[in-house]
């Protein structure tokens, strides 16, 4: 009578109990390691990774909020959520070197004094002052391609019309003035602040503010260096209040009744998320003036 052959782990008749036990122990160890990684902060990275297919980016260590809000901490924080601002036309009155007035190239970016925060007066030899309801506007500039990281050292050129709907340097009676235009450089928090007047509404356009973003102040001298050209849509409720209740805006009140964001030739094709982000959030009153904040997402 033959003695049965000794069974080993490689034998087809091995019951595999020891191997099964080892595999089970390995799986348990992997689960514990994964749990430790998540508790140590891996969940935040996982959330960002899962959000890669969305037009909005979640920042690590912060909760979701309105796309028109932002938060920062010592210059190292970022906006809570953002998308790339829609690229829009600069329009016919940019004075960034891209067009002419009376046969001469118009470029206020190369005029001494254009780097300023208060846009209400003219500069560089002109002396006019634009009247209207005071408005302070803070822009937070973030990288929409990198979890809304703050963009310090970028230059923002901002311009808009008067309360009557005219543009300095271009409109009849305004060609000798250059108010309501200026450049600021983002600080460590990616922010710039402009003091101006609440813009009017002219026929055919919804109330808006133009701006261009440049990679640095040194580059903010000619339109070919810009990395974003866009426009902000002003909130209709604030427009209604200002135009109906402030001196000098009566024509704007009439013009606003005939236009909406949806039928505007510039804003009409934007998404709801884009409109929400590019519309400043304002607080204040006609008597005290308005303070606004807006988030600018730049895909760099």
C-alpha cells in the first residue's frame, strides 16, 4: 500500500487555508492604511481629484459657497470655488492700443498716472471729475486652472461709462477726459480695489464694467499682452435703485427698462454660473455709496 504524497501549497489538493488567512490579513492591513490616509487629509485630495471633470474647482480645506465669494488667509488661501470668466469683447472704447480716435491710436495704458485706485478724476494733464453715486469695487483674481489659487502681481485694467452712458477719450464731449479708467496690481491676496462711480446704462447694452487682466504691470501697456478680456454685469436691483433715486441717471433708468441680461448682445450667451460669478455683490445705498466684490477666474 502506497503512502499518500505530502500535500504542499503548490499541490492541487492543498486546502489553501493558510494562504487564505494571509490574503485576509493583507486586505485588512490595506483597509487600515487607507483609513489612516483619509483621516490624515487624503479625503481633501480625493475630493479635488473627483471634481476634475467639473467646470468648478473645490479648494482644499474650505467648504463650498457661492461662486461670487472668496476667502484668503495671509496671502496663501484661495477662493472657495471658481470658474474661468467668460472672455468678452473689449468693445469700441478700450483705449488699450487696439483702436483709434480721430485717426490716432488711443492707449491710456501708456499715460503716466494710469496706475491708480481712484478713477473718478482725469489725470495726465486732464482735470475733469466724473459725477455719480460712489462705488468701491474689489476684485479677487484667482487661477481657475489651479484650484482657485490666488494670483498676486497681476495687473487689472478697468474702465466703464459715465452715469450718462458716455466713455472718456471717445464719446462726444469726453475726448479730452480720461476718467473712469485705471490700472491696479493684485496684492498678496490676489486682490485689487478701485474707487469710482456707479456706471450708467446706455441704449442697447445691459449695465456693465469692462476689464482686462495682464500677467504683470510691466506687460500692462498694450492690448496684445492681455490674458483675459471680459465684462461684469451689474445687479439689476441695485441698478434700479441707483437709476431711479440718484441725480444724473434719469436716461439710464429709461434705457434699463429695454434690456435684460438674457437679451444683451454680450451677456446673452453666458451660462448661469458665468453670470453669477461675473456679477458683483453690492452693499450700500444711494446716499452712502456702494461697495462691491467680484471673483475673477483666470485660466493660467
